[in-house]
């Protein structure tokens, strides 16, 4: 019988048994990895963004080494590709895409949204990024340069967006609540609502 | 030795797809195009070998900035594409 014809539950059990027998990954490690994958969501990235908006030392660490910044907030990053953080500035906006597949910073943003993996998004993000942003209702102010970051290899990228002007004095938790998945991909920008 | 930030580079105009099975992390749209090296991101196992379970030597990975409208013939002046490209795909452009 070929592997393709095998019962998937038996196949998984056999694979787990071999991984354990060879000392590659035990049941606890696999369970832990499943747990951290399930817990990953855009709320993790939003926590990082809100902290970077209020804590200059954390912001510096996040831009220098996204993986260490995430770990410092208790986000599990072990065994994952390095996390890079793209700093938006008043004159510079970033948009993330993976034209080759669907590379995505899952530890801090969770599973990629369906459109991120679509052929249409992947093609248009590099060829007509401003047209694409317009469809999201995102209009970059005059003078803002756009950098499209194609996540083609071993890094995973998230955007550190600009803090909205009308949020002075807000707590970290209140700030984190306005940061959306799309704000950290760059298709949208955070709104103080 | 790694290439310095600011180095002008050209992505090789190479199409291994024509020669046989391969796994390449260099997008079609930058092949043969010139850009500016932004920084060395680190050294990573060559995915072209990893994909076929061959011994995969570490290769330098760079962030390379390309002029977006220059590549597509449309778009807004000053917009850029920032792409991860392995060193063995890059040639230094001599002025």
C-alpha cells in the first residue's frame, strides 16, 4: 500500500512514533508546538506594536531583533525563522507580501488571512501596490514613499505602523486594541477609533 | 566575506527552471534587474539544496532594494521593492 492510500490517523501515529523513537520530537514537544501555534494571533503582534509605541527601549530592541523582542513578551519563537520588523515613518510606508508562497510571521500574527495567500494579492502587491492599497481604503498622504517587502526567503516580516495622532495618553492595552492584522501587513493603517 | 550595504548589484538572469527540477527563492521579476544592497540578513542553508534533501551549505542572504516602477514600467516614482536574495544570485555591478 502506498503512503497516499494509508489511513491518515494511522499514518500520523506511525510518524509520531518514529519521531519519538529517533529522538527528533517527543509527544510533549509536539503538543507544546501545537499549543503555541494555536495561541498565535494578531493580538500578539498588536501587543508588540503597542509596547513599541510607548516604550522607546522596546522599540529599539524590536527594530534591532524582532525575535528577541517577541520572546521578551513571552511569545514562543523557538525553532521559527527570524522575525524582522519594518518601521513605518511619516514619509515611508511598508507593505508585506510573499510572491513565491505565503511566508508570514505566524508566531506574532497567527494564520495568514485567506487573501494573503491569493495569487491576486501576491501579484498585485508588487506590480500595482498603490492600486491595491486604494481597494483597502488606504490612501498614503502625498510625499509618502511605499516599500513593498517581498518575503522570499528565511526571514518573516511585520510592519511597525505609525501611532495615530489622537491617541496621546492611551494605555498600552487600549493602544493594542486598535492594532489590526492588516495594519501589521501594511494594507491598512491604524485608526484611533 | 559579505557584500557591503550600498553595493550596486544585478540579479543573475538565470532560469534553472528550464534545465530541470529546482526550488528557487529568487522571484522571476527581479532576475536580470539591478538594485542596491541594503544589508546582510545572515547566512542560511541554501534552500535550493534543502528542498532536495541534499547537504545545504550556508549562503549569505541580503536585502536588496529595487526601483518599483523601474521594474514594472508603471507605478509611483520613488516606490521600492525590498527582496531577500541569496548571494550566489547576485553579481556586483561595476560602474
